[in-house]
C-alpha cells in the first residue's frame, strides 16, 4: 500500500511542497521495511511527522550551546558519542525524518542503509536517505 501526495498532505497539512518531494522516498522505505498495513503506515507517518515538524526539518535546529550537552558526559555516553570534547554532539545531531541522533545510532543506521554516515552524516539530510 502506498500513499499519494494528497493523502500525505491530509495527514501532515503543514508539509506543503515538501510532501511531493518525500512521497516517493517514503513509499520506497515503507515497502522495503514492510510498513504496509494501515496501522503500521499510520504509526510510521505519525512518528515522521512529529520528528520532522511535518517534513520541515531533516536536521536538528539546536544551537551550538544546546548541542554541546551531547558532546561529553553521561548523555554523550548514552548516545555512543566519544567522551572527548570533539564536537560529536554537533556532528551526530538529529538528522533524517526520524532525527537519528548520536554516534551509535548513526553507526546502526549506516549499517542498515549501506552508507558511511560516520564520515558523512549529512547524507541523512537528502530525501533519498532521510526516509
């Protein structure tokens, strides 16, 4: 079961023209990962809509000061970021439609997608990888 741009706009009315950009890649992702029942599609699109601000953000907007808290200490450790003050918080900030965050999550996502996201985390900002 796939969705249309019109259906996506009914679900995420603030998505505007971005809906047309993301519908094809969302349909590919839903098919690939067996998100094919109405319930699973609804849950997936609700999560995507929430995390991305209705498709407006594929990159976390936090300031340097905000993202610094993910660079060292317990929170950084929970995300798999290195303990050094090396900007892991900035580098592995939330990206993609589900806002993948932290070095460990980037590594897991990289393995699943077959991409080198640790070296090129910005790839998750591209529609074909964001979904």
